[in-house]
C-alpha cells in the first residue's frame, strides 16, 4: 500500500467517508490494519473545520476535507483501489499532523 496514497473506502462508513488517506509508513506495514485518515466531501460539511488541522485536498475534481483528528486502523478488506498519490499536498498533510500532535 502506498504511503500518502488515497484509497476508496469499502467499509461500512463509506457513505460518510468515501476516501481514506494511508499515513502508515511502509516500514511499519505488514502487521494487520493500515492507519488511515478519512476524507469528507466539502459539499457534505455544514462548516469547515480549521484549515490548519483539516486541510482541503482536491481529488478527482472535487474538494475533500482531511479529518486528521480521527485516524483509525482499517482492515485491508475495507480498503479499495488507490485513486491518487499525494505529491505537493504532502507538506500540508504533515503540517496538519504536526499541529495535531504538537500544537505547532
């Protein structure tokens, strides 16, 4: 599974979180679940969370909010195909996790 790859969600919460971002480094994979962060379509949000904590990402011509504050262990059978590999957005994602974990 690709580090910073965005995958389809095949789990029971796919209607709320259609996409998942893999944040687990390949060196730590192979132990069961993957650590994924859900993405919510911006259009479904009544209010946008703080951008510093929840960056906005454009995926397949739609905007999604990365919910860094709710990561979870996802079993492999609930993870669909990879639809995008983050590139320039990685720094925004890393900054959001830095803010989440360290307050900076």
